[in-house]
């Protein structure tokens, strides 16, 4: 499909730079394909679900994966930044380097330093491989928990580019950019739909009889990369590491068998469920990398509904929600959100999307989108 089908104009003032307070006071647009839209709030979620439904959360925990430092090559010194996006060994991470042209295989990079300051911390690495588009494989001098401790000491919370371009990260972001149920360290971006949940909202969901289950997908920085091709068939997704436990799979299968709905909280949860699902829609224990790319025409096997924030134009995530509800439906929903002052992106408002009855297979062409 043409990528420009997923483009739209978003006024800059609609981009949220801080989350709503309290978290569950954010607005939530309910979208039922063919049945219109409802303006609600996140704390009304229990009234929209049924006893026996199951919310599936991604319990990954964001690490301070944004690193600033200097590259030394003989007498030559250059300032560089690294955004870690996938751990491949106890001492090795794939990272996006900026500016990518300043590094080469064999370079030493000293993080926690800059060219004009004294020593701030100790986290040094060697560029083992230089890839395309500024990607590199970094081998750190520290390993395992020692490396983790150093990252917490010198790293920054990797705010999305559309926030980082407007302000620096601060101590508040270490709490704001983390779900209340985060426990498995490894993400470099938050599963942001989960940021809306509070203990009070969990209590209300419990009272309604809505279950909670957890999966883990370590979100990578690739989630922020723009789609630079003209056709979706030419876009390459970056892989992310995830797992679904056998116990969670069994619980979700049982819920569906008794007629309950599976609601993915966030596109990361949905992508992981769909990666783990069998053709008949059942789930088993699963772990590994996934680079699943969901566009209109995809047949959803596991998820019935999706709670998610509002996404970038031309992004893989807007393509995903268009696959779930139909492109025409989502273009209209986003136009409504913009007109009614919904807040967009990671710290923005939410949407609750019901799967299109034709199983998401409509490409939008029959709806007049060419």
C-alpha cells in the first residue's frame, strides 16, 4: 500500500509534552467501526468492558538508554550520542548513533564524558560493527548487572524525538515515562498506553471482574523511526525481543473459550500476541525476536480490542490501527481527535479500538480510498 495513504496534518500544539494528572484523567476516544465514536475518559474503561474480559499489559521497564559521550580516534575528538535499542549479549547492545558519520568500527567511545568536561562516570565501549543508517554494535567494557548499574548512573531516559526536540529530560520523566507495573528491564521506549493506568483504575477493573495478564516485549528505539519508503512492502521493521509465558497463554485461551474479549493495552502487547498466536487464534508459550509489521489486510488472530495512544502520521503504528479498524474509520477518528483537542503521542490521550467485524481485512479501497 502507498505510505501517503497514512498521512495527515497534525497541529504542533496537539503534541503532549507532559502526561495528564492524574494519569487516568486522560481523554479516551472509543471507536467502534460502523457504529461511530464516543468521547470518554480513561477512568471510564471499566464501564466499557465486561466481566471475564482480559486486559493484556506489556510489563517491560524502560532503562536510561540515551547516552552522551565522546569518540576518541587518536588526537581527534567528537561528541556523539547513542540510543540503545536491543541487547544482544551481556556486554553488547545494538544502538543508533548520532551523528552516525562520526563513528567507525574499532572506535572507542567514552560515555559520561563530553569534550569540555571532566570525568562524570565510567562507561566505555568499542564500536564492533558499523551498520546502515547510523546503527552500530557496541561492546561495553562492563557486562551484565555492572553494565546495568552504569547505565542507570550515566544514561538518560530516551524521550521520543517529538518531545526531546522541545525540552530536555528531567527527573520527573523517570517516573512519568514508566508504567506502574513495569518490572522487566530492557525497553528503551515505554509501552505508552499503559502510562494511563493507576492503582485506583486497577481496583475498579478488579471490581468489574476484568482480568489482568502480562507479557513482555522490550520496546526498541526503532519504534520512532520514520517510514522513508513510498510503499509499505518496502519497509523493514527492527526486531524486538519478547515473551509470552505458558501460564499467560493458557489463561488467554481459557478466556476466549468462555467468550471473554482479549484487549491489548498498547501496540506492543498486540504485536507480541499476534506474533505468538497460532493460525486458529490460540496461544502457546513463546519467546524470541519479532519484527511483525501489521498493515491493512492483516487477519488478526488473538486480539479483539486495542487500547492505544494517538500515533504519528505515516507511522507503522497508524498503519496497525488502520488494519484493526479500517483506514477510513481511523482517518475519521484522528480528524475528530484533532478537532476536539485530544493530546497526541507518548504523553497524550488514549483510544479504545474495537476490531472491525470483517477481521481487519479491508484495504480501504472499497471505502473509496485509492
